């Protein structure tokens, strides 16, 4: 059976190439919204962090109508750290829209997501987006995309994938680079003509692979997937099995939903090809097969790439512990981390020798920082260690993860950036100049990227563009010195004063301002000389009978650095933790006592 009234597509692309904006416009012109309805920009990015950062973190389902065909659309993340989300979603669709920026062209994540789609033999429609950019390179980008197809050993049929030229911001599309177009009709028509309708035998027993999962406060766990054969209805008994592990759990469909626009709507029956949500099976998770008791053979599930970075999550034990968070115990922390690992297959959580510490492995710094940010917003208080890469033993040789890094920098910054790449053991593989800028591609150890982003932005005066994607495991590249500076460490517990900060700022860059509460061992700034300094930021000016009432007016403080969560993670050294609470983020030394820390280091720290 082929359901010609249905299409299932995923939007895939590199980060910031316009996937979510394109979905917005498809929904608008697919009559999901009323004509006079005010629609938020990037309506699919419903998560607060997604809207703040302008990135997609979780895949989202929606649907729209064109003519009398229902088009199920899945918006996927573009950042490499959330590649696991993309991999499993592709099993749920029959074709993809590959979105490529009209100026940047194919980027590392473009290659990653396209390779996954080609391996699954999905039909591809190439959407060259942002054609209204003044620096757009439509014909060159088209050639670069075709070269990418050839590099990935695409078949002749895949090489014939159609190109559509769009401006998601203007809501226009065209089949020709020379014609601007007036609406999204050319893209809709291409989807209908090139993306196949879902097929399957409706007479066979029901079977569905769970590709995504959500939790709803009212109905419990929701398992989302595409029905590959048969049909299901509310009240049906089903069996949960898994391709990679023995599993045989019986359950019943309590509620059944489909997507209409941005909403989930209850339905009575799900047919072959439908993307549905099933409620009532609490034990079902991503990768499981929901099937009829008449046929319990599981569907093969794509193996998600293993994590390459780990951090230690610990119970907060600083002098300020328990003052700002709602969930502060090891039980709270453990429950939350293991619950997160169930819905995010790219995340691995395990216990350690300590009851207060847990090992958390993810796909990269961004992946783990989003987890940390979500937890602190939910009221959790904890500490994390510096990120570390996961080494592997391959044929008796120590190997480490290597990323493919693409840098786009102004010509006058190229020398500085190349010098930094040499220190970080990067290998240059390609360099392409264009319009007073240079695009450089490197293979670089993943650990060489730790702490690099802020340096890179400083070196390029904010004009550089950086993106990376996991490449492979290669033999260990040797020691890398990534941190060239030391920490300024608070001497005592108290409140930072203007006088204390004024006398400290000549030692380096401060991270705090006046009236900030600090404790002994807390990091309050960075020292460019490379060694750690203990400073007294709580110092007060002694009173004297000669003091003028306006004597403090001359103390001018240099504005302090406001570090984001990612900045703090990048800053961390091996002997430091990041204290995370709903209200604050503080960098601290693992050993707070200055004398004990000095003994461990084998030398005394300078106190100023």
C-alpha cells in the first residue's frame, strides 16, 4: 500500500543555515496559522534555551497541508553535538530537505547529515537558502553541493536530486537561480514530485520503531515513530522488543495521537506511513519496536555514535552549598541524570566510586553545557569538572577523537589563527581564499578545541566563523598546552569591595564586581602570567582622621568579564570545578584551602 496523500520529510542542515525559519514558512503557507494570526519567529524552537541561542536542540514534529496532501515535517538540530538526534529521526522519514546557506555553502555538519541520509537511501531535495544575501554565491554553492554528493559516493539517482532556491525570511522559492519567485509553491511541488509517499503492507501485523520520546504530565511517556506496517488503534495490546537487546514487555495503547500543524490531536486509528504518538507504554524507549503479539520480530535500529567527551557531575560542597538550589542531594542528581540518558541516546551516565559523583559522557562541550543549563533552570545545584576526551585502545594503540574543523577568518587574522592551530596539533587539509577572507579546514584533536572558541573570537575581533564535526579516532597526538593563563583566587570568605577589586585588577582580568559574595578558594579572575595568585578582593581601606569623604571617588574599576556557562567550562583547569546553581555559576579550586593546595602543587602560591 502506498499512501499518496502523505509525505514524511526531515529538514537537515548545518547550524544556522535556516532550517527552522524554512519550517516556519512552510507552516505559514501550508495554512497551519490563521491569516491574521501573529506567529513568533522560529515557532518550532519552543525551548527557552533554543530561542535564546538561536539553535535547535531537540527535533520537533509538525504537519501542514498542500493541496490535499498532508506533509509531516521534522525539524532537526544543526549542531554536531546533537547529531544523535538527527540520526534516529532519519529512520522516521522517507526524504529530506538539505538546507545549504547561499554564501557559506556545505559545512562540516552538512556533510555529516547528508551522509546519514544517503546511507539510508532517502530521497534528497537540496534547498539553497538565503538567496537574498548580497554575498550569495548560488552557482558556486550548487557546484560545491554536487562535489559533496560525489565525495560521499552518491548514486546516479542521488546525484540527480533537484535544487530549489529559497529565501525563508521572505517566504519565496524558485527552481532557477535567476528567478526570485513569489511563494513556496515550487518547493511544495518539488516535495510532492520527488519525495516518495510512505509505503507498507496494511494487512501485516502492526509494527513501529520508536524514534523519539517525550514525557507528558497528563498521559506519561509518549513514544513517537512511523508505522512501518499494519495499523493500530486505542486499546490494542502490543509487545515492546528491541533489536540490540533481549526485551519482551507487554502493554496496551491507552491514547493515540497524530500531528496537525503544531499540535498533537487524538486519533482512533493509525495507518501505515503515519507518524504517531503512543501513550500508555511507560517501559518503551527510543530504539524499541512496538509490535503486534502476532509478529514480535524487532526492526533494526541505527546505532548511535558513541560519546567522545566526559565530565564529572558532583554534589555541591562549596561554602555556599544549598543556599540557592531546590534539588541539592546526590539522589536528586542521580535521578535526573539517569532520566536524561533514557531520552538522549547520545548521553551515557554511570556511577563512580564516590556516591556523590557521576560520570557523564556526551558528544561535545555544547551537548553537555545544554544539559547543565537545563538542570540549573529546573532548580538543580551541583558541580562539574573540566571536560575530558574519551580515549580508546585500537589495535593496542592509544587513540583519541579528532574533529574536522572549518574556520572562516579575515585575511589579516590568518597568521595568528594558524599559530594557534599549530600549538593545538591541528593538521591543515585545505585553504581557500575568497573576498578578503580565508576558509581553512583542519583535522584537530577534540581536546585541542577546549577553550579555543573565546580565543578565536578575540584573535579575529569577532569576525571569525568556527564550526566542527567529529571525524574519527586517530593515534594520540601528544601533549597540548591549551591554557596560557592562571587564576586569581579569593583569599577569604566575604563580600568583594571596590577597594579590594581596585588593587586586584592590575593583576589580571576580573570576573566579579563589587558586593559579590565570594569564599576562599573561589576563582575571581584570570592572571595572564600563567601562575595562580591568591588575592584579597574583600580588603577594606583603613580609616584615618585624614580621610576625605570623597576619597573613594578616584577608584575607577575596569569593567569585569561576565562569563557565560560555556566560557566558564572553557576556562576550567584540571584542579578546578564549576559550581552551578539556579542563580549563580562560580569557578572554584577543587581544594579550597590555600596551604593544602600549595602542598599538592609542590610549591607555594603567591598571595597579594
